[in-house]
C-alpha cells in the first residue's frame, strides 16, 4: 500500500454553503483559515444549515483577501461581502452554544433571504480565539472553534469512501451510488490508507501540522443531499446504519483539533503518530 498523503483540502467560508478546494491552507488553532467564519441565522438567531434548508448547497462562497467573501447562486448576481466593521454584536444560537458575531448588514441579508425564500441574517465570527470553546469533554483549556458543527477540522479518507460505495452498491438502493466525497463536507481528504484506517488514529501530522483526533464524526441528513442539485435521497445513512453504527451515531470521518498551527498542502505526507 502507498503511504498516506493529503489528497485534497476543502474550506467552507459560509457554514452549510459550498466551499472551495485550495492547493494549500493555513491551519489556525480553530481550523483552516477562513473556514466557517460566516453563518446565516433565522429571525430567532438560530443557525440555518442544509439540515432544514438543502438549497444552501447551491450557494457557493469563496474567501477573498482580508476575510471578505464572494457569494454566488443560481439566478443571482454575485455578491461581495466585506468583513463588517467592529461594533455591536448579535448572539448566534449554534446547537447548545450561544456565540457572539457581527452582523454583515442589510444588503447581504437581503441577497441571501431572496435566494432562500426566508428572512435570514448573515453574521461574521470576528474573534474565533475567544468566542466559542470546544466541548470540554474533547478539548484542552483554551481550545476554540469557529461556526463549524463542533470541531476545527474533519478528516476523511478515499479508501473509506470507496468501501462505503461498495456497500451501497450491495444494498437495497444501489441506484443512489456511488456518492462523491462532497456529501461529507471534509476539510482534509487523505489517500493511500486502508479503508476505515482513520478509526484507529489518535494523533496525526499533515505536513508541518500536528492534529489530535477528538472523536468520530456522527453523520446527519446533510449527507443525503446532492450538493449540486439540493435533492435528497436515502443514502448514505441507510448503509451507515447497517455497517457504521457506533452507539447512537452513524459514523464517517474523524473530528480533529490542531495541536500546532501551520500550513498544509495537497501532496503533503500524512504521518500517523498515535
């Protein structure tokens, strides 16, 4: 078997929207630079994701210099959103956390509201170093995260996706496969491993960055959403339920916390430290 190597990098500036795949990225203590620093909220300040709004998959957001973003969506003129000026914050409710962020302004709110067909607000995470601690059961003191679901990075492997697609092909809905990796919205995709090798990792090094495995990633209905059409099926959750159930979680991928910041590049060796 070939040695593990970083196959691709993925950054999602707006939580739940499509992102981009740079050749290299800076890994900060709270995740890849620019990753999930923006979020949409409803009128009660609760986050909006593909779980309830699959059309979010059709919004593509690219990071620009200085933290600004460029948003595009079918039927809409592209929108550039600058980082909002420091000032009053609003409280964002993300799962069990309440996180302060800075509203982007009425123009951005209107653009996203028009596309999604509901009233939404765009909010920027101005200070990821202090705003949102990681779940203390899986973190060390002072470790923080962006607007990601709970952890700074998610890693998946090509071999595990191949194995999952084989299981889907052997199941009762083979027409839904094979699935692409974008269903799982990883940050780092590793090639050159055995299937499910990541289940046994505790610490890894990707290039110059050391990362700790916090916990397995439990999957949700977002994985059943075609990221190019926003249509939903039943896979991979049906197959994960049969073959990858750990307790009450259907697992694909591992959540990571950086132990040392630095840069990662496509083609970097991936070393299994523990």
